[in-house]
C-alpha cells in the first residue's frame, strides 16, 4: 500500500506539487493567524495572573502631564503615602533601571554573561550595566510574587546596614549569598540575599500591553531612601514610574481622591482599572485580528476548492484504470483508502513545512518576552487547531472525489473509454 501511495505521488507530480504548495500556504497562514490571536489572549491571561486581586479593583496610574518636575519625587511619594494610609488600600511602583555596581564593572564573568544576554539590545555596547528592578515593597501586596515585604528588611553586617538585593539565576556563578555590592555614583550598599529562578515581572515599557519579563538576568531591590532623596533634584534618577508603573488596589472612591490630590499638585493622571484598560485594549486589537482571520479563511476556502478540482480531474482522467482494477477483483474501498492515505501523507508533510516556517518566524522575534508567548502558543493551542484544520480540510476535499469513486461501475467505465 505504501509503495502504491509513493508511486501515485511520484507519477502525479504536478498534482502533488499543487496540493503541497496550497496546503503549506494555507496551514502557514492559519498557524500565524491563530498564534497571533491566541497569543494575545495568552498574554492577557499571563498579565491577570500577575495580580493577586480582581483586576476591577486594581488601578493603573499613567502620568499625562507634570507641571513641576523638580518636585516630582516628593509629590509621588506623598500621593502613594496617601493611598497607603487608607483602609484596605495599597499603592506601589516599580521601575527597571540600567546602572553600575563598582564590584562588577570589570568582572570578566559578569561581562561574558552580559555579552550573550545583551546581544541585539540597546545594552550590547555597555556590558558593565546591571539591570535592576526597583520596587516599592507595597507593590508586593498587589502582585503574585514569591518575595514579600519583610524579605527586604535592612540587613546589618559588621555594624553596617545593607539593602537586600536578589539576583537572577544567571548570576549564581558570578555572585554568592552574602556578597556585597556598591551602587556606582549613589554609593548605596547592597547585599545578595538570594537568587530568583524563572520568576516573571511586569515589563518596563508597558506593564499591560507587553508580556511579563524574565528576571533570570535582572537584579531585584527596593527603592532606597537615598534614591528617593536624589530623585527630588534629578529627574533622570527617579525610579517612580511616570508611565503606567504605579498600581493601586483600593476602592474607586480612593482612586478618585488620589486623582484629585494629584491635580492640586499640577499632575494630571489617567487612573484606570486593569479590567477596563485590558477591555479597551482588547477591543482596539480585535478588529485587526479579525481581519487577519478573515483573510486566512478566504485562503483556506480557495485552497480547498483548488485541491477538490485537482482531485476530481485526476479521478475523472483515471476512470479506465479504476474500472480495470475493479473488474479484476480490486476492491473499490481499497482505491478509496489509497486516495485518502495519499492525502493524509501530503497534508502531514504540508503541516510540518508550515509549522517549521511559523516556528522560525516567531523564534526570530527580538523581544524575548514576546518570543516566549508566541512559541508557547504555537506549540499548544495553535498546534491543536492545525491538527483539527488538517482533518477538516481532508474531509472537505475528499468528499466529492470519494463520491465519484463510489459511483463507478467497471463495465460502464471500460465501455466509455473504448
């Protein structure tokens, strides 16, 4: 049977090439379209999983206009303190900053690690930079994260006070527990209190519309009093998240009061619940995703029609051959099975080709967090849908040719050919 299938594929090279080309294109478009759609919702799910509470009660704060930037540090601290003083309310911010540690600037192991991690990024020319996630410890009450506020209590060693710092797992060979690091320029002293393995955090560019980032190659520490004091005078030093990196868990009334107090200080905020923000984002993207889906469906239908036509022509042209086979004892079911098996083989090859091309495209995404989302989606939801699509497409394209074969009568077929 296998030999017959391979022989049929080889002797019908034009038909085989047409089916492989159409199927590969169809499956490729279907995979990329489905992955884009599913990845969007996978990302939404990942973001929601980052928060400990219902997203309707968590507010994202975006600064739209700041009249007095010289006093921004004090103003932000006062506004966050106001929310934290309210009952059942918490407010915190984060920021991811590239900075330097005196002890690591010339460390060859550290530089070698960064050479690989920073390739193709804005940091590839500055291998001495360490990226640190700075947080208000209060934000840990809002987010699902393994560390809690008491993990950042100051550590006193040999009469000196150090700020706890947690390093990503990539640095385990470079640093050890208890190692001390000094922040260049600011002079803040840190001590390595632990390592983070495969933990995720909110993206620095946009906490909601960008996927969570891996902490494997980042450091993690709280905002220090020294940094907050410096931020009062130097806007470039502030790590208080002016765009979408301040979050509050509180009642709507507290969020409204927060906004009013900010307005009194000349700061205009957009305070939006995570739920409303994601719903608006979903609506704005859904139209584009639907257009891609519509285009993929059109290609699927056109491909199915073309393949059906090619198979029907092939079946009609081989009527005499089929008639002779049936007349000499060949089972009609065997001929039908052979045609189905041939289509299964061609669809399987087409599916593999489409998956390989799709994987290479998504694996080439320079943004690691998006690459993770797309590949995870491609190898799960999209792959299952591809299998379903292959089954549906084979059912559609084989229906008419099989019906033609079922109606064939050997005597009539041979007589027609004569």
